[in-house]
C-alpha cells in the first residue's frame, strides 16, 4: 500500500524546512523505498516556500496558484500516486511511527480515513494540559456520537474514497474543511480517530 504525504503551504518559509526534515526522517525510518512519496503544494506563496521545497531532496513540488486550503489539498490529491493520501500542515513535526500507524489503521476492513489530535510543541505547559483534556473530554465523545472526526493537519484518507465523494470542497476556504471531509468520508466507510496518532504542531493559530 503506497502512501503519499502532502503538505499544503502558503508563505511557510519559516516553518516548512523543519516540517520536511521530520517527514523525511520518518520516511527513512519506515525503511521501504518507493512506498512513501512527499509532495509540497505551494499555494500561491509570495515568499521562499516554493524554492525551499524545490531544493529539498526527496520532495516533489506541486503548484496551485488559486489560493485556498481545499484547493491545495485537491491539487495534492490529483498529483499524488499513493493509494492512501496523508495530509500534514507545514508547521507540524511528524513523530516516529506515524507512517506505520497510519498504514496499520488502513489494514482494517472498511477504513477510509484515519486521524488524530494535535500536540502543541510551542504552547505554555498549562495550555498543553488543557488541550489534552479537550481531546479526552470533548472531542472523543463528539467522535463517538457522530462516528467521524478529522484534524486537517493530521489525517490520511483512501484515494479511492476521496474520489468517490468528489474530493475537497473549494467553497470552504479554511475553517471547517476537515469536519466537512470527515463527514463525507464517513458515508464511504469507517473514519477512525486515534488519540495515539498525535501530531506535534505549532500553537501559533490559537492566538489568531
């Protein structure tokens, strides 16, 4: 089962190099050449994002000149070659074992999507503790109730299922796009949300 990892990026020159370093290290740990590809979708950046991606060995650069996260996700889907399409944000730091956990989840019958929570590596300790409580006390009960949940910077989906539901909705610019894709994927099969599949990411957007 081949995995394509897609990193949508708009003006991410400050975060992207560290993200790619962690993803490439995890691909190397996975140890199966040709089974995992890494794509960066430059989403009309005006900084050095595209140049940084293009200069990084092991990275394939895709251009999506129309701004919008869902457009970037769709461009990555159309360019990818894997049966499973993974999406991570440009400010994430992929942990060891992420690839193996994702592929293992898809070995179960009927699974079309797998996701997990964020862990904020640059947030104050108290804030990190509150976020963990949120996932346990609020997010997981919501998942058990609805049967679907996905975090946009930490999920993978079946390529076939994504095509079956018509891909990503370009009318959703940013907020809510992950809930939308999880809800629609749940009509095609099982959506699994695993607390153990945590993704370290920056807390910068919590201040927005």
